[in-house]
C-alpha cells in the first residue's frame, strides 16, 4: 500500500519543513547530525509513522534514552581509573545575558558534562572559580585528574596557580583552538592590508545576500552559495574569502552581465563599490596572498578543533606553519608583522610545556630530520620528571633518559624505526597535514 503513495515534490517538502521551524520557534542555523539522522529515519520508516504522544515520550522513550546515557557515563567514569582524565572549563553567556561556568571531563573513554554553575551575579575572581573546580576535582577523585584546560581569560591564571599549588601533579594547558583564533583576530585587527581585504570581501557578501533578486542572480551565475563569517570565530573569515576567490571569474561575469545591469539595485552607490571591488585585480591578488599564508594556520586550527589527542603533533604542526610564513617573509617585508603576531600568540596562548614534552617524546618526530633543538625541550624534560613522573619512578626516568636522548641503537633499532613510520599513532593524521601544506604551496 505504501509503495503506491506518490513521492512528495521538493517544494511541498520544503514548505512543511519551513512551517515546522517557524511554528516551533527553531533557529534556522540548526544543521545538526541529529536532525539529519531524524529526517532520514522518518523517510525510511515510511508514511505510516505516527508522532509519539507526550505520555509515550515521557513515560518510555526518554527514560530508555536516559538508561543509555547512564551506561555511557559509567563507561567513561570507569576509564578514568586506567587513564585519568582532563578537566575542561569555560565561561559563556546565553541569550538572556546569564553567565555560566561549564565544567567537562575528557578522557580516551569520552567526554562527560559535570556541572554548569550560574555566576551572573558573582565576581569571577580566581578564588571563586577555584572553589567550583576544587569541588569537581574532589567529586571525580583528585588522583584521577591529570590536566586542566581552559581558554585564555586573564582571571584563570590565579585559578591555575591555586589548583597546581594544592594538587602538585596537575598541569595546565590553554585551549590551542582558542589561541589560534586569537592569533587570527590579531592579524585582522593589526595588519591593515589584511583587514581591508576582509572588509571588502564582507561587503561583497553583505550586498549579494541583501536582496533575494540579487542573491538568485548570483546563484545562477556561480551555482553555489558563499560562506558567511561568524563574529567570534575568525577562522570563518578565511572560509568566506576562500569561497569568493573560488568563483572569481563568475563574479566578474556577473557584474558585467545584462541581467545585472537591468537590476534596479545595481545603480546604487553601494552596488558601484561592490562592482569596483570585483573588477579590481589588486583585490583578487591580495585575497589569494592572504589565503596562501593563512592556509597553514587554518590547518593547525582544524587539527586542534576536532576530536582526539593533538599534543603529540601540535608543536610540529606549528613549526610547519611558521616555515611557510618564513618563506613568504623572505620575498615580502609585509610578513614581518604577521610573523611577530604568530610567534607572540604561539608562545603565550598555544604551546605549553606539555607540547614541547610531547614533541621530544614523540620518537617519530624526535628522530626525523625536521627535529631541531630549542631551549624549551630541556625545560619540558624536567617538567615531565618533576610533575608527571611519580616520586618512586623518577630514578628510573632519569636513568633511562640519556639513552633515549642519545638515540642509542638498543632503543632506536632498525625495526623500531620502521615501526615509527608505519604504526605510530600520530603518523597518518600528521602526514596528511604535512602533505596538504606543501601541496598547497
């Protein structure tokens, strides 16, 4: 019977979707995996599907889902006994201007949300944040927490000092993704020629999306949508500029077409300015130059902004990005300022002692030709010995260290070197990244 039901046409489906979003006050930006999965499941179930009642949702479906969540939480908590866990915290403000401090744990077993403390009317001092985190560390178990990660807010510094003073084995790491976003923000704010190109690109986007008639004509010529930047994520400016450069020739054809000239909007001062930008070769040359130097930085952002451990290869990834900037600096003095911003944010907000330590104790990188000694490596080795290695194991750590640092053959045998190239956990992801950077160049 269901097979005889005619397939719904796309406009009717889109109208139903529109009504669902409007009448349920759902934000248009929702593009979650859960929504996509739900729509596919509905399509596979067929037209006979019935929306469950309130009592069914509350009495059976949600309680069953809660059992699954509890099983997941038990699995994650059990994993802490084997690997320990990281505590991550961040401050955010909702649409009603209420402030919350969120505390989350992360381990190889998965992530677990611990607490959301409303602090709208509190002074966010170091001691206030310390009290919240201290309670959560005690609830997890002090010996099971090995690392604290946050963004780069100034008032977190004293919080870290108090936590590491009480729990000497803890170490702090700042959020690398947040640090890279700060770097991109600095480049935009301080490098005038970069800011001007981004602002002009944003002006093009704003104008093309301002009118539905102009937007439809743009889509007809380019056969795609352009990316719109987010205010708080400066990496999105790169994606915006990249999407414009990809359709450079089509935009040039658009603004000289008869269809464009026939538009009423095309005779305004704003339209003339957009046309002038699209037809100006210096805009496209500078846009491609910006994409060229930002690509390695964006690739590092993609590495650290996803799931999985990145400590083992963040240092090398940052070195690769810096090498690209160094080469560009040799040909163009404008990169002096960009390189200074890169170095400043790298040292202050991105790389910590754990990343230098991970670089030294990543044998694949330690034995590669890319490895170069820097003073921070010695500090990182001492950091591991003083903070992370238990008191009763330090003699063994420092006893075996010289053999490792001298790359003796009984550690770095021929078979071990082969295994480092084929089986190292960071090998595949990092080398895909390296390939992309040098292919792009």
